[in-house]
């Protein structure tokens, strides 16, 4: 089956509202996908505004390259390379940055990308299909200990030990090359409680996060973009699972707290340095109506932080 080439944008209006767009500002959309948020940003920018978009998936970039708008530039790049991309384009400070994390619907729905156990396809799972190991290549060389750690850390999979042992044992007999081969193997070793979720869900999530270095790249990128925001500039992040959201929440909390001072320093309240950034509102989740229309929105959590104005 070949997938739809569209992505239902999550929190489209809310995320772009949170950016507080200035019509002549410079913005970055670090996760272009199919351009739902980028399109909304461009609608709110005037002729002097500018939008730089990044995506590590060449299929996403190919969509952006079709856009004919002099205010818009798209780069094939991991977002952890954002500083180099901005330097290359001669862009200094930014008025706002959006990150809508995780995978896009075309990635999940196109069988050949190998992200989903819903279709049988080569086990790839790379967002950037031009570099790095595919999931099948990684499984062919991983040790049982490393696999167990990945399943536990990135899938919070309670049966990590049992699944890792089964995969490594199977690998010694027949290479695991296809999505459903992996899904069936996991299902066969899981204790038989029916949670309504495919038994391989957490295994697939964990392998995908590892293959794409999702959490490492996110932790590298948050400080890079925060340091690139001009006064009043905002960072808006939409996360789709608790591991991602925990990282975003911690980072934003740390940047919006006063810097740590020696405990016994005799300081008056007005001598305590102000935090560099301020949280804007609370975490935002999609409405029931949005989730009913787009079930993939159900786990989204959006957080916003703003660079101090002076
Ligand atoms: C949820 S989709 C974004 C959808 C987009 N906001 C829209 O409305 O169409 C996430 C996108 O981010 C990209 N992506 C994820 N991690 C990335 C990274 N570390 N660097 C660059 N792009 C990344 C994925 O390839 C995917 O296209």
C-alpha cells in the first residue's frame, strides 16, 4: 500500500498563535513535514518576513522545494545542525522557532518507509533515508544488552528483557528484515494480556527513537535555538510522547528559573538575577474535537517559552 502524501497538522492555529508572529519577523520551522505550520506562518508574515524550514526527510524537503515564495527557504538538515544552516544563509537572530516533533503521517502511512507494523515492508524507520543504519541493519548487529536498554529507555517496555532475548536468538537463525516479521516475533513472546494496543507498539517506538537519535537531537537543539532568539522571540515545541515532553518541560523550566546562586550569599530579592526566559501559559493539548478529527493528535502537548524583552 502506498501512503497518502498529506499530514493533518496538529495544533495548527494554536502553535502559530503561540509564536506571536510579527509580520516582518524571521522564523524557523525546524520540522517542516508537509508544511502545515509553515503555510500558516507564511499567511501571517508580510512581504518583509522570512521563514527558514528544516527537515531531515528528503521527501518532506522535496515538497517544500515546490513552494514558490521568496520569503521561504527549505534545507535538508537535521535540526541539530540548525546553527550551521542559519549561518550558511546569513541569518542571525530569530523571532520565533517551531518544533513539531516525531514522525509525520506520510512517514507512518507509506509502507516502504518501514515505520509501521500495519504493513509488511523492509524494516527501515529512518527519517533521513540518505544516511545512517536502517532498523534491520541495526538489529543485525546489536547486542542483547544494548537492545534491552533501548527497549526499556525509549519504549518503557516492561518486557524488554524477554523481547531482546527473542530478537537476538531469532537473528542468529534468520535475519529480521521486515516489519511484520518483527511484529509477529514480539507478539509471540509477550504475556497474553490484551491492552487493545498492538503488542509491538512500544518495541517499534523504541527502535524508531534510537535509529533517528530523536532524544539526543532534541536535547542538543533546544539550547541552540533558545540562544538564537531575539528579545521577545518565542520557542514553541509540540511533543508526542512523555520522554520527549519531559525533556522539553525540564529545559523550559530551567531556562525560566533564576540562575543558581551560592546558598548563603546575602542577596536582596532585587539583586537576584532575572531568568533569561519566561514560560508562556501552561501546556496546551488538542481539543476533543481536534482529536476526534485527527486521532494522532491525542498525545500532543505544546509548550512555549519567550526570551526576556530586555
Ligand atoms: C510531526 S511532523 C511535522 C509536521 C508539520 N508540522 C506539518 O504540519 O506538516 C515531524 C517532521 O519532523 C521531521 N523531523 C523529526 N526529527 C527531526 C530532526 N531531528 N531534524 C529534522 N527534521 C526532523 C520529520 O522528518 C517529520 O517530517
